[in-house]
C-alpha cells in the first residue's frame, strides 16, 4: 500500500488533518503514523510476511487490554480485517534513552520499580493462547546466524583483532550465558530505552509489543544497561535468583552488534557511531 493511501486511512479513522501526522519509516517491519506526538498511533506492515507479525502484535494488544497495569500501555482501537494495519491510543512521554543521563539515583529506582512490578504482572499472564515461543538456545542460534550473514559489514569500523574478539563473543562467550534457566513466560520481548517512555511526573509507559511471545524471564531485562535501574527492576520483580543476569547482559551485547549492522545497511551514521561506541565499551 502506498503512503498516500495509508495517510487517507489514518486521516479518516482518526479524524485529523495531515499536519498532525508524523510518518516514521525507520522500523524494520512496519511504517508508523504518529498523531499528536503519540496520542494515537497506526502501524502498516511493509509486506505480507510482516502482516503475520502484526497479527501476533494485535493479539497481544487485545490481551493486555484485558489487564489493569499500574503503568501506561497502548490501547488497541482499530484493526483491518486482513491485518494490513491497526491503530491504537498510544503512550505519551519521552524515550528513556533521552532522559536517562539526567536522572538521579532516586528517580532511576522509581522507574526501575515501576518496570519490575509491570514485568511481574506481565510474566504471570497465562491466557495467551497460541503464541510463539523462543528459548535462550534458539535465540542464541538465531543471533549467531544474523551476525555471520552480515559480519563483513563491520570491516570498515573495527580492526581485525577487534573483529576477532566480536567473533569469539558470538561463538564462545555468548552460548555459555544463553542457557535455559526455567519455564518460558509471556514477555514484552523488546523492552529497552526506546520502548520505555517517561512523562513529566516520572511515570512509566511501555510501547511496541511486536516481539511479545514466550521467552526466558531474563529477556525483558536485557535492554536496561543502567545498573541502578536494572537492580531496582530485579528487586521489584522478586530477586536475582529467578533472573539470569548473565543472559540479560549477553543478549544486550548481541543486540548492540546487530543494531549496528542494521544502521550500516541503512547508512545511519549517527546510529553507527552510537552502537560502535557501545560495542567497544561492552565487548572490546
């Protein structure tokens, strides 16, 4: 579907003028239309393959609509019969990645506690129906394959000794950490600084449930690099004995490398520099 046709649908359903709509084309799987800074959001999958992914996200949004979370989550309101698009009332706030450096320890603990309480409730959901699952071992194998496929793109950004260290991480260090720790639970799947929003009252909202499925519990802790915030999450959740910190840290490192590869493909110089620095500090 063309952008023009998608815009017509968004304007009609949301009853807004085009000047209130922001088009975001950076997503891997969908084109996103954002109204009034996130008050309303529409997602259009880029092809038929990604419509199946949208079908799962729609099912997830229907599921969380039945819950009563203490923090804000999207509220599904529009769904095309063929899953070619869907729309929801979004969550307003700034991405955690933008505000994290300006937060004091008390604020980080407050945010981490909200997230930990949210995950404890999210992971307890049992009526998830026929939803996909992925073990830590399957996840490790998938990430290794992605890395091997595009590894040569990194040659312009790292020396051969540095690439050797990254290779060793993916082939040796990472598999040792990605060991199944228990039963799989219903997870957000991609909880990170971009998908966690903070409003002016330091209240938390969580967005983008497109990767929600059954994972190891550590999945939803991998995207939080800040030690104070993550420790507050784990404490509110119930303690480190039920979370594999090693798996969370390993998957975080993998995601940084894979995000850098994606930014190289997109010729995103700002993203390349950001993830290059993260890879150097966390793996090299």
